[in-house]
C-alpha cells in the first residue's frame, strides 16, 4: 500500500501540513499525482495564510510579490496580489533602476502587523470536505 506513489505523496503532504512546512507543501502541491490537486485546493489558502504570517517575521518589512508568487504556487502576480490585499497586506510599486531590462518594475508587499492579517478573509471562504 505504501509503495503506491499517490499514497506516499499523501503522507508527505500530511507531514508538511502538520509541521507547517509551507515550502514542502507547495513543492508537493505543484507535483500532485492523479487528481489530488482538487483535494489540496481546499487547503491552499490556509497554508498560504500561515506562510504569509511566517514571512512577515522573516522578510520584515517587505518582500517582492514575485517571490510570494513563486513560493506559494500562485498562477500569476495578479492572483497573488489579490490574495495579499484580501488578507490585509499593502502592495507598493517601485521602480528599480538596477535591474535589466530597463523598465525595472518591482512590486513589494509591505507587511502589516501580525494582528492585521485578516484570517477571516481566508477561513470564511474555505470549503468543507462534507
């Protein structure tokens, strides 16, 4: 039974969720076998919220939206910006003259206080398994 790839994957996901390891969770989410993504979709927003709360401490005072998008398996920057605004983060656009190509657009998330992150914005929309 444990030799099946889907079962091994599910056990790894369980371990990542129980240890709040968002990096491992989203790595597994990107490589979910069969139709397991549909099950994991119900957990993605709450894991993203937990990850943002940790990032508030680690990357204080800001982090690039591109980094958030890559770490938390968002499809595009618009989706990640919408999620971040929904939970109460502020988005700021700045011009970075050191980057190439010359347009240098960099969007940052200005982290709010931990208490300002709106958990209700995520948990009120979670789907029930029943």
